C-alpha cells in the first residue's frame, strides 16, 4: 500500500500555535497468503539531506520493501512539498529561526506521533502501547536531525537511530562556508528579486558546485544519478535551503540543553562515505563514536561506526548496494 499524506504538525514549542505540513509517503506491506508465516513488518522512517527531498531514497527503497519493512519517508520542512513556517515571533523563544536541528528532530517526533500515522502503525490513533519504529535514518541535515532525535524521550517511539554523513555540531569555519553558499543561491545583494534569480541562476550554480563536492573523483556516481541529484538541488525552494543552511551553520548537540551523550536510546549507527569531505566527515563521526562510547553509554550498547568505501556524501545514491548491506545487517541485529 502506498499513501501520500500532507500532515500538519506544530512548527515550534508552545505557546506558539504555528503549524506547517510535511509531505509524507507511507509504503506499507500488503498481507498476502504467502506472507502469513513472516513476522510483522517493522517500521523505518527516513529524513533527507539539505537540498533534496524524500525521493533521494529511491535507490534503497526496494531493498527495505523486499526485507519486509514498512517505510515512512518525508521531506523535511522547507524541502520538496513540505511547508516552511515563518520565523517564530513568540517573544519567549530565544531562537526565532524557522529551522533548527532540534526543530527538525521535533518534526520527526510529531510525525511519528501524528494520529493519522499512529492509526496506520497501531490500528488506532490513541493506542496506549505504541509500536516502536525500528529505526530513524537520516543523512547530512537529516542525520543531524536523527542525532538530535536520539536526545528526545523517544524510547517508546523508536528503537534506534542511524546518522549518515553528518556531525553533532557545526565544524569550525563552516559558518562562513554556509554563508557563501547562501549568497551563491540568492545572488547579489542588489538583486530585486532573489527568488527569480535563484531559480534561473543561483540554484543551478549551487548545483554545479555541490554535486562534484558531494561526489568527488572516485565516486561511481553515474550520469543519470548525477542529473537526478542536480534536479533536486535546482528545485529546492530557496527559503527552505536558506533556513536549513542557517540551521547547519550554527548548532551544537554536544553542549546543549539535551546533551547527546546523555541520550537514552540503545542502538546507534554512525555511517559515512569514505570520500565525503576528503575523509573528514568519516573521521569526525569516528571520533564521535569513540567519545559517545566512552563518555555517554555507561555500560549500554556501544555506538557503531561504519564506512562505505568509495562513496561520497550520499552513499545511498552512489553506492546503494553497499550502504543497504551495512544498514540492513545492522538492523537485523536487534
């Protein structure tokens, strides 16, 4: 069964009453006579990267469907057909940005507790015993959101998180890099219409430099898949890109009101493409894995790190078979 839903969720914590919609795809296994002997399908939710939408998972969807998973895919706020709220005007809120990494994590939580989805998962919108999602999987911006999601009181919502090609805080120098990318997309300050400029010139220019940065020399990305990624970047709403870029340019999940190393979630997989950032992204996740294991786990299951050889920033696009093997084997372990 395939459903496309527009789900309205809160944009900010109370007392704000602002809402926005998330474009959500549900792929649910259909019972058959031959499936009676199979265990009930487990649920997985996916969170996309900046400058993409839920379709970026196209190359790995068949793998999980073949292995009897139900899937929930959504485009994060400001991406694809999902809405972007205006800045939070609530005076009591210290961060008025329309997108932050913790807000993206809260979006996932609100999505997974939405009555319409709970009806699909549990058979009732207000079931007392929630069926936990088997995993929340995110990459890049979605990977940071997955890490932030791990810090929520989510034991009853998910059993694990998988964070790919991301980090737990903004790296030194990245704030300036994000500002440059925003300016490239928006165009000159004197531009009379940034949206027109971005559509015709800015976002295509950003795509031209982003695709080879994400998939450097050595990545097996095909011409067709390069065009697929290029199209997603070009068609990303400008405001959604800017809001996401500003969120990534200033966040810290280590030193935060909900410190990452205090997260109670039991199962965590960190994964990176070998070529991402010239190896710097994987090295950073490896350090995070070591620190999280020694400083925050307190005898619980250790955090695991896996690297996909020869893959770039989106290994589920340029090396989906290897990525699926690593993720699938890990998910099968609990």
